[in-house]
C-alpha cells in the first residue's frame, strides 16, 4: 500500500529505517528495510507534490494502512454463517473438512 501510494506522485520519495535509506516507490527496496509494525521510519520527499505525498503517507500510517483489526475480522467471521455448497466440503460429513474450514475462518 505504501509503494502504490508513493508511485502516484512525481516527487522523489525516500524512506529510512535504522540508517538504511531506500526509494519508497520500490517494493523490493521497502521490503529490504524489514520494518515491522511499530518500527519508526523517516519519510522524505522532494518535488512539486512533496507536501501531498507526505500527507498521503501520514494518512496511511495513521489509519494502520487501512487494515481491519483482528477483532473486527473475528467479529465479522462470527456473524457470517459458514457456506456449504458447490466446491466446498461439507464439514458435517467430514471431520477433516470441518477442521480445515475452521482453520480458514469459514
């Protein structure tokens, strides 16, 4: 999501983590940072739309990259009845299928 957002802008955008600086438009570069959740990074941008890209990236970080929290996903899974039909195993007839369906969040 970070790389796709950065690629929408013409500005040169760099992201730095623990002294390692990469192009924010490069998926491979961003992955090499190894920055996990809660890691502090510094984003810099140069160009006509630099302020816009900084705002867009700040928004991504502020809303946790638009990810649903585990609690939201769990609540959604509990309120939706399991689907059984074409192409899906019937958990009632096959205990192994029931275990597989449960582990997939069906």
